[in-house]
C-alpha cells in the first residue's frame, strides 16, 4: 500500500490498528524519497526493536544477466556470517530476517525441497544480501544421492547499511546509532 507524505510521518505513531497482538508479525516498510536515499524499516511486532537500514547498490535480475532459477515456494537455506553473532545490533537484525525468510514446512504451497541459498554477509559495516541457486549433480556411487556441484547467483543483489535502531516501533529509546553513516534527518 502506498502512503502519502502526511501519512508517512504519522505511520509509526498510529500503528496500533495494524498489529495483531496474538501472533508475532514481521514488518518490512520501504520508504522511497526523491533524489535521496531509500530506506528499509524492519521490525518483528509487537515487542522487537525497530531498525532503519539504508538501501544501497541495488542490482536487479534485469540489470545483470543472472543465469539460474529457483522455485517460488521452495525452502531457502539462510546463511549469516559469524559477525552477526558478535555484534548485538546485527544479532537482532538476524532474528528479524530469519523470521521473515522462514517458510513453514506444513504450509500448503511449500515445496518439499531446497533449491536456493540466501546469504547475508557483514562487510565494512554493511549487510550484503545475495541469492544463489544450488546446482546438484547425481552421485553415481550411492543410490538416490546428490551432491552440490556449484552455486549460481540468481539475484537480486543489494547492500543494506544499518543506520539506527530503537527499542520498539514507537521509537522510545535509541539502542543503536551508526557512526559510519552520514547523518541526515530520519
């Protein structure tokens, strides 16, 4: 749903009507500004922290010639590098991404196999997101067994720069503030 400028300012203040307090929900809110940076707001409602991430270096499947493909409802393997356990703000972001990309095994549309990898890496204080297809080859020595031959990047590829984190979606207390990002009014 596209919101106008007046509604964006009050979006997080008047948010209680969208929350289902019985079930935890993951919120991804994309904020696009003209001639400025684009932002991704993420949180796991109702009690997890809210993070603002700057979206940088978006490379879609159309801008590159990515080979490969994966099924829409196949389960992904979600990989995080070791730095997501070392830094507290990345640990919280990891928890939100895991909840968002997790597919329920008993969902009627979920396929019973894995065919792609979603990779999150922290490099230069930015989160690099890449998606790969897994290519399998049949192992001739063992009956009905497959081995991973190689990974093919299928896109999209993007970089997320964590800017700020708050204790909840009402922005009560600041729990993370980036020193690597040029400060603008957020």
